[in-house]
C-alpha cells in the first residue's frame, strides 16, 4: 500500500489541485461575478431612485408657477423649459428602473400606473410650443386661446397631481428601501464568498507548494543519480558505453573508453 501510494501520489495531488480549482471557479468566481453585477445594477438603481424621489413635487411646483404666471401675464418660458427637462427625465428614469431589480417590487407597478395617468396630463404642457399671449396697441398683452388652453391644462394637472405626486413619492421611497435591503444582503453574501475564496486560495497555495516540494525532491534525486552515474563512469577502467536502437553510441560513456579507443568524441558513431 505504501508503494502504491508513493506511485500515485503525484497524480492524486495534481487531480486534487484541479478539482479544487474547478470548485473554486464554480463556487466563488462565477457566483461572485454575477453577484457583483447585481450589486452594481442595484446600486445604480438605488442612486436613480434617490435622484428622482422628489421630482413629482418639483413638477407640481413648476405647474403652479406656470399657472400663476399665465394668470398674471408673466413670462412662462423658463417654467416650460424646466418642465421639458423634468417630465422626460422622470419618464426615462422609470423606464430605466423597469430594467433593474426595482421592477420586482410591487410598488413599481403602482408607480408606473400613477405616472401614466399624470404623464398624460403634464406631457402636453411640457410640449407646448405656441404663444400664450397676444399683443395689441389697444388692448395690450392679453392671454389668447392657446394660453387659456394651457392654463386649463395646468389646472387639471395640478388637480390630479395633488393626490398623485405624494403617492408617487411614497412608492419611490418604498422601492428605494427595498433596493437598500437587496444591496445590503448582496454585500453580506459577497463578503461570505470572499471568505470562502480566501480559504480556497489558501488550500490551492498549499497544494502548489507541496507540488513544488515534490518536484524539487525528484529533481534532487535525479541529480544525485546523474552524479553517481558520472562518478561510476569516471572511475571504472572498462570501456562502458550505451547504444540506442539504431546502434549509435550515446553521450554517456566511461572515461576509460577514450583511452582504449584513442579518441575523445563518440557522438553519432555506430
């Protein structure tokens, strides 16, 4: 049994190393890579939720300012410009969240439904490209038909938004809390995988050192055998030499062979 173990020890060591390497890849590297991608996506979604959490209230303030500006005949260009940025930005953010882990939250479907109703009201306002006032020398600057339609749309959007905007904010807060929990759970799992990876790496390093030790031992034994062979060939007085299957004289031969045959080089001779 001892001889059998010694014979297959190197093979068993390399097989064990390969098995551990495959286990390390399947248990640590692949799950860790996937988990890192999930963490990256969830972190990006959480950042997006945090940025967009207060946007519905911003829209309501812009709509209220637009309504008051139309009532007073003031300049409305800046309010419309801000709405053209806020409304598409919030819509794009929800679309992006729909491609992340946020879509699994039940609050996300509710938020999409609420936003769909509000978007139908605010999109025409943000897309307004007309002139809300008419100027004349007699009447001065007065709101025209396009302006009256715009102020009516703003009033309707504000009426809907007073109830919808707080609900949207509440849903986004819930989605953000869910993403925070998933990020925390993923980070904890990744730490466990790192600990397992360190353990695997330690075992693999130990096996590599053991294999290197065996190689060094075999190399030392081979050098000792070669040294003994050289000592024997240098001291015997017989003309010893080796031949291959083609009857060519090999490089290894006794020192006495040169004296007996009266030549130094025997390489390639038959």
